[in-house]
C-alpha cells in the first residue's frame, strides 16, 4: 500500500477567496487539491471548470490537482483541463461513450487517469482496463454535493478493490470520496483505501491543520 494522501475537496472552500483558501488548506497539511467538476447534466449541480483551475495555477498553487469530472460527455473537456494544469483526471465510466479511448486521451495529454465508481456502479468496468489505470476512485455518496453522509456499504467495495489492486501487482491508488471525516477515516483506511477526499469535514472547521492531523493519526 502506498503512503496515505489527504485530498481536501475545494468544493467546500470559500469560492470568493479560492486561491487563499486552497493555499491555506495545503499549508495545513493537505497533499492534493481535489477539484470537483459538475455540469448540471451528469450530476444535479454546477461547479467549476478549467478556467478556475488555471487561475489556481497562476495564483501559485503547485500541489497536485486531482480533477474529478462529473460531466457528460467527458472527452470534449479533457484537453482544457490538461492544459489548465491538472495532474490527475478521473471520470465516471457511464459518462463516457468509449472508456478505453478516454483513458488513452488523458494519458496522451500527460495526466494520470482514474476511473470513478458511484455507490451502485459495478466494479466490472475494471475488467479490461485495470492495467491502464493510475487510480480508482470509489464514491461513498451519490455525486453532486458536498456534506452528505458516508454510505457504509462502501467499506465492502473498498475491500474488494484493494484485493483486485493487490492481485494486479500494479501501483494503483485507491481513493474514497464522500462523507469522509476524522471519525470514519480509520475504518476507511483499514478497509484498504490510501487516498482520502474530504470537503466539508475540513472546510467547515476553523482549524484545518487540527482536523487534518486528526485524520492522519486515525489513518495510522
Ligand atoms: C461529491 C464530490 C465530493 C465532495 C465531498 O460529488 O465528488 O468530492 O466535495 O464532500 P464531502 O467531503 O463534504 O462529502
Ligand atoms: Zn469529488
């Protein structure tokens, strides 16, 4: 298993002071910036796009930016995110017409690629592309909003994916997104996750460093 990564989701940051708030959460111990892209079509909400990502790079954010695309179709916007400075781009297989082509496109543009599974999306999407993935992202809420409750059934899915990753012998990150808190992150890590997205649990507090260090202790 790879070193734990905490990826604060800036969906819950202060959008009017996004550069400042992002720099603050990184200084407080966040490893990656989780960047949620919503299109009011694939998910019922609208968030931020490539222009905002490139503004964060211009502002001086150098940490890895972990782009989570909740958009349909996928391919049309991928080049803009790569150009804006994305490090990783993850997409939902149901939102892409040609999953293998989307994976290839993201790699060609020099980004790491992840496949995202909603709570009820079957893992069979992994069967023929596992060898091409850098990351598997398991949603522990239905995508579209921050601040929802962790769906406990995700723990079983995390264990299943951990087994598949270990059996593959490849270095694939196992990321979990939705309802992650300092209280449940220990169980999520024990199930096999190594990369943790947290939005409201971090940004809805005053002291980001305190929550992040509590999370790290719980991961062990
Ligand atoms: C949900 C997003 C998440 C969200 C997580 O659709 O993909 O990344 O920001 O927020 P919390 O941690 O508050 O559940
Ligand atoms: Zn996300």
